[in-house]
């Protein structure tokens, strides 16, 4: 399941490349949330799935949806639309495993609940970050970095990090379909008012339709659901370390689909990244 998640999640930037020229970012994401919500609604009704009974669970799931869906995706898409290079965004968002590990280490010292980050995992996080840098380094000049798009990218990083930690801490195990529906509704409630402020029209080009279909069926129904399950079942540091593998996989997809350059440094970076993730994931969990 982790490797399936990485492959699906890696297509996000490819979808952005197809869909971005034909729609403003928050409008695209709002439509994605609405269509995904409709699909989950039909699935829930046909399967007879029960909704969470506690009000607190609904609130916690809504917070996760606002952070991971509205905050993370909205920040990334808006940053790319504002001119920052995809490689720069990937590198910034790729800091999530390190940020998560720092939080887990700090909370452990403060006596809060959480698994200790082991020396082997710190080594893996360092290797993963180094490999990620090698993969995206040649793309760092691909877009103009401004104060605005840099703030958007950092906002996306903080959103997905906070959303992951919040879900692991507060969300009780429940059916992924109802959980996703609540998250998407909260994300739509945040994104739609902002999308109404965008003035660029939506052009229903074939690439736009394909990007929307893939976003709904693969990225949201597939990728986001897998992310929810991975966070629910695994340690936060181990789950977020998988994000290191997304930019290398995206680079391979861009080389395959768009003929973008694939250099020896990128290959070395992918090897370092895979080694780092293996060290993090295979490290035995240890209580504080």
C-alpha cells in the first residue's frame, strides 16, 4: 500500500501541468472536491457505511480536511500558478518528514505522547533530504521566487505537516469513506469562497477534463484515502518519510511523459532517497 500511494501521489504535479493552463487553481480544486464528494456520497449510500457518531470526531476530521486538502493542495497549486518552479515547491514541501521528526522529538522531550525518533531514522531523514535536493536541484531556477509564492509554498508545507500530526493525535479510527467525505466537505467550504474571487475562466479542454477525472478518481478517491489509512495505521515519521519518494517519482514521470531531462545526479538522488526512506520505515518503533 505505501508504494501504491507514492505512485499515485507522484502524479499530482503532472495533473497540475495538464490542468493549470485551463483553470485557476482554487476553482479547479473546488470542483475536484465537489466531484469527489459526490463520488464518496454515492459509494457510502450503496455500501451502507455508518457515519461517525461523536461530534468531536466530525470536528477533528474537518480540521484535517482543511489542513491537508484546502491548505496543502491550495498552497501548492496557488504557488505554482504564481510562478514558482515545481522543483522549488517539491523541495520545500519535501521538508515535511524533517519537520515532523523535529516535532515528534520535541514533544517526546516535553513528555507528550509520541514515538521517539531513533538515530537510524535521523540518518534516513538526512539521506532522504539530500537525495531529494539532488533530484530537484536542476529545476530550482525554473520559476521566479517571490515573497508571495514562497509564503504559499511554506503554508502548504506547514498545512500538510500539521494535518498529519493532528490526525495521528486526535482522529479515532473510522471508515475511510465517511472520513474522506467529511474532510472534503470542510475543504470545499474553505476553498469555494476563495475560488469565487478568481476571475480567470475555466476552459473545458480535453486536458482539463482528463486532469479533473484523474484528480477525482485517482488522487482523491485513491491517493488521499491511502494517505488517511497510512496515517491511521503507521507512525507519523515513517508515513511522512514516504513523501521523500514523491519528487523522484514525479521526475521519472515528467521524463517519460514530457521528455524532461533525467541526469545522473537525479538517479543518484533517487538512490539516496530510497535508502533514506528504507532506514526510516524499517527502524523499530520505540516508546518514549
